[in-house]
């Protein structure tokens, strides 16, 4: 899989990057300003293009309103995998796209593989996908090469992963994220919960 570039050093990017590091992967965080003191304790840093250069997997963990500006700066090349962990929470998806996944896919070269993953749970459960009741349910969707990579990483972390299909299923994954967000903030559940699947 090679180096994993995590674009963004907020709560989601940090949690995922540190989890991947803990699983033995080489991780670099891509940020706009490597001298920003807020990033001092994150880990290995590079600018956006520098982080992506040579990475096999690129995890996008930036605010929704930063995606349109950030993705073209990454310098993505043929064969790279992009895992989109973004959500549009307080506003419509930029550019009039149906989903954030569709927006991201529109911004990458045609031969870059895109998956939607890691956006359906809070950062509190991104450090590891196991709870005392089992693996955290993690739906993913997108191109086969990208969903394979996302599933492998998520399985390493203990998640109960299911691929819902190709890019046409981005909306289904994002709907699951909206349910989590509504329960967390609209219904007062708070952030410290996740879904699990009971099979009988």
C-alpha cells in the first residue's frame, strides 16, 4: 500500500492518521502551513503536494468548503487511491453536486480511484473500530481499487466493513453519515456512539 497521505490535521485526520501509524503504516499529514504551531504534535508533516507525492493512498479529511480548493493542489497521478472522509454538514454540497463523493470524484484525474469511507462515525471511534459489543459498522462505496484499499485499512483497525457498491452508492454512505450526525447533534445522543451489526 505504501505511504498513506492524510490531508488535513483536524480531529478526523489526526485520529485516522494516528490509527494507521499504530497499525504499522507510514503516514504523512498534508497541511497548508507546516509551520502552524497547531500541527506541532501531529506527526510527520508536508505541504499538500509533498504529502501526496509517492503516496499509494490519500485520505481526504478536510472541511467540505475546503475540498474544491484543496484537491486540485494535491497533484494526484494515475493509479493513486483517494479515500474521501468528508461530510457536508451545515450547507449544501459545494458546486451543486449530489454528494461530497461526487464532488471529489469530479476534481481528480479520471484514472485516480475514489472511495467514500470513514465519514460515518465520529472521530472518537476513528482510532479503532472495535467496541466491547463488536466491530463498528463501516459502510463504504466507490471504485473497486479504492474500496479494496479502504476495506483493508478499516479491517486492520477492527471495523465491520461492507462495500455497498460503486460511485452510485456514495449517497447511501453519506445518508448513513447524516443519520449519525442527526442522532449526535439533533437528538442529543452526543458523539460517543457508533453503529454495530447484529447477525443471527
